């Protein structure tokens, strides 16, 4: 197993994202999570070794956890079960790839916020609202909402996603699908946070993505990972301040501390920041799955 920043497989590319490379494989897709890391809409020069393996295995765990709540796109994460044409790329695919069903993906990011942090906190400080939802005055940074907020946004291919109202979401994808997806998002957030809290993690917020195969709604992409969520250590939680985290907030904080303008190529990550970030991803995997992150262990499970 090696560090992967670029896949460059001689296959038909479907999409290349900041972190994921997706290829067409007959009527399915091959989703590969690289070790690239992005922050503030930039892909950084330095990778976080084996981050892609952590993210893939955490998503795999949650897909199985929620299989009775909502179907998912995963066909297999075992390279030995992939089509024969992919076997020669085992070193690239091992631990960090999934063969998935191709779905018509809704152009919506379904964000659920259980605590006030990040952009929600900045918005609240301006007018006591988050994504158009009016909130009581006097809330503190990192405080838990009485009821989680559903705050959808558009999915933009370039630039920033745009926050939209639930009514706008219904205009874009239709009332019935919007209502169903909102219900599923809140249900998964509730059940996922209940489980994670028992494992010592607060999931402050997260995003879900959904697609449709014929008339069936399925969950796609990643699920409750440190890249799509804010993971806080429960034993260190204290409202009124920023929280330590198991996610890439550590990288964001470092970049912000350098005085970088966020309008040019980001500064390089020093070795200690890379190592500490890697350890946070490993710890998140271990807390969520209850298993040690070793390549031997991953090998046994694949």
C-alpha cells in the first residue's frame, strides 16, 4: 500500500474532484479516494498519507450501519471482487476504492447542523440567523441547537456552493424528493450522532448527498467522514470556544495562522502538521469502527 495523490489509470474518466477520482466501468463507477487534501477550495501540495483509506473505510462502515435506513451506492470495496480489468491496479485501489452503482445525483448538498460553528457562527453573529433560519439571541460559539438545522446548498462544479432555502431546494428537485431527502438527512444525523457520541465523538455538523436509480433514492459519495463532517472529541467539549477536532480543521487553522490571504496558492504544510492531521484521521477511524488502523487489519477485512 502506498501514498496516492494521482491515479492516472488508463480508464475512462468520469470525474476528477478535489480529493476523489471517478472512472466509468461499464454501467458502474469506480470511486477512488486519494490522499489529496483540500482547504478553502484549494488542493494543497502536500498529501495526508493514507487519508483516502481512512475515508473509504469510514464510509464503508456507515453504509453498512445505515443499510436498513436508506440504500447506498456501494457494490463492493473488495478489489478481488472488482472486474478482472481492474486487478492489475490493485496497489492503487487497495483500501481506498469502491465500485458503485451509477445514480442520477441530486445537485444538492444536504447539510445538517447540530451545533453552531464555522460559517453558521459567522452568519449568526451578523443577524442571529443561519441560512435564513432565525435563531434566538445569546447563543455561544459551539453551542448545541435545541433541534438540528437542515440547511441545504447547491453543488457547484467551480467556486463556492450556495446556501439555499428548503423552498428553493423543492423548486430544484421537486417537493416529494426534497421532503424525503430532508427526512433521511435528519434521521441519519440523529442516529449517527447517537452512535458516535457513545464512541467519544460529537458530530457537530455533516453533509449528505443523494441520488436516484429509477425511482429509488439512495445515499451516495461519502458518509459521516472527517472530510464531510466536523468531528469533536466529546470529553473536551466546552461551549463558548472553538473545539479541538478529528477533522481537517487542524489544517485550516494552521493555514489561517500563516496570514495567507486565501486568494492564492496555499503555503506548504510542515511535517508536524501533516503527521498530526494523519493521526487525527486514524483516531477518527478507530473510534468510529472500534478497530485499530493497521494495513494488516484493513487487508483482512477486504
